[in-house]
C-alpha cells in the first residue's frame, strides 16, 4: 500500500473515532438530562422516603452504572399505583439504552484502533480474533465476530466460560 | 486505496455489521420508550412525542435537514417564529406545526410531565444523530474501500457527501480535509430539542 493511501486511511480513522466519540459525549449529556428529569419527578412525590440519595445525586459525581443501580433500587421501592412514580420507569429504560449504546460505541472505537494497528501486520486470524474479542461487550457483538472468525469465536456464550467478561 | 486487501475488507464488513447492531438497538429502544411512555403520558404529550417522531421519519424534513444548512436554519427558525419557509411543502409544514403546537401545550404542563417529555424527545434526537453518524462512518469507509479513483481530493469530496451533521463534518474537516470547516457549516445547529423546550 502506498504511503499516501495509508495516510488517508489513518486520517479517515481519526475522523471516524472523533465522530463516534462525539456520540459517546452526547450519551453522557443524555444521562445527565435523564437524572435531572428523574430528580424533578422524584421531588414532587409525596413519599420521598429512600429518595434522598437520588435527589441529591450529581451526574458528575457518579458513573452511569452507579446511577442505574441507584435508580433500580428506587424503582423497586416506588408505589406502583402512583402516577408520578410510574413516569420514572421509561426514564430508567432510556438510561439503560444510552449506557448500552455508549459501551457498544466504545467497543467499535476499540476495533477501529485494532484495524489501524494490524492493517500492515502479518498476524494470524487466531491472534486477530483474540484481540478483537477483548473489545466485545455484548452477545450480539460476539455473534457478529463469530461470522468472520468461526474457527475461533463462538456464536453464543459458553456457560462454562469463565473469562471474566461481563456481557449484557 | 488497496481495495483488494482482504483484511481491510474484513474490517469494513465488521464495522458495518457492528454499526447495524447499534442501529437495531436504537430503533428498538425508541419504539419501546414511545410505547412505554404511552402508558403514562396524557394524550397531548403523547401526541407531541409521536409528531416529533414523525418529523424525523418525514422524508421531506430529513432531506431538508440533512442536505442543506440553510434549510436546517430555516426549519429551526420556523419553530421559533411560527413562520415557515416559503418553499417548504405542505406536509413538512403540517408536521412542524403539529410539533410546535404540542410543545406549547406541554410547556404549560407540570414539571414532571415536562421533564418526562424532554427526556423522550432528547432520546429520539440522540438516536437520530447516532444513526446519521454511524451511517456517515460506514458510507465513507465504503468510499475508502471501493476507491474508484486515485485522485485523493475526489475521494475526500466523495466521503464528505456522506457527512450531514455538525459534529461529523467538523471531525471530517479537522482530520481528513485538514482545514477549517466552512462558515456555512458552522451555522448548522443540532439543538432542536433545546430550542423547542429548553
């Protein structure tokens, strides 16, 4: 591959990473918006028992995973007959989706980085698939990878697999 | 570009499939949010959500929003000033009008409903922008892989035609074109939700 084409490919890679990174940043802003909405709704509930931690939480002081955990706990204790409380449930789903999307985008960024690293390297499919698997965060992604590396990646999770990967 | 490089092609296919997977999630989550919220929102708020979704699904609006910065400004201006572009077709105008009216109604509602609707519309906007960014990445990767010309400037121009949002054009100009983004592109705004509801 000539030098100019390699440079263009690397330039494109930098653009792609910046483009996807802007969506990861957007997901972070969306999380903040959801938290503010949940707090606005929570503060109007008559029964604020167990809501203190949630209402006073600031998005810059907690990870999305921590916010999700706290919100799940709150949802478990809310009065299911209360209309206001019911408004929180769709927000929880939105937060889950945005967090999952953020993780998948980070995964794609990682795989793009590997492309840049290996495109001029002579490595085996076995080694390449192992490196790619390090960035896989979901069963759907694993199934996609299995399409391209059927000899080295299983299409489904192995029940006995104890590699420490926490898929969603 | 070395179009025959099997490893490059593999990564192109892999990234396309992974992007498609994200988009499938996104569509599913948007549908789920709308369905779930329909159980709790009042009719006026739900109408706004559905009309807003229709706005993004409208071919006319999408074409205007994606292809021409002037028209995007015109759309946003229309939502603020209650006036529509003279050259807007009637269907697009009706959808904008419905959204605008819905926003005015929701703004009068209590804090809880307003917060809920704000998040739902924000989630829909997030999904739409994400779709455009992923489409831009995949399409420009395709241009790179298929490279039908050795003219680098032409290749870049071909890739640029697939960039429609402010952030992706900004990234493309910075990293591929190596020049400042044109002034007219700087005027593209993505904060439709913020302008509508605040």
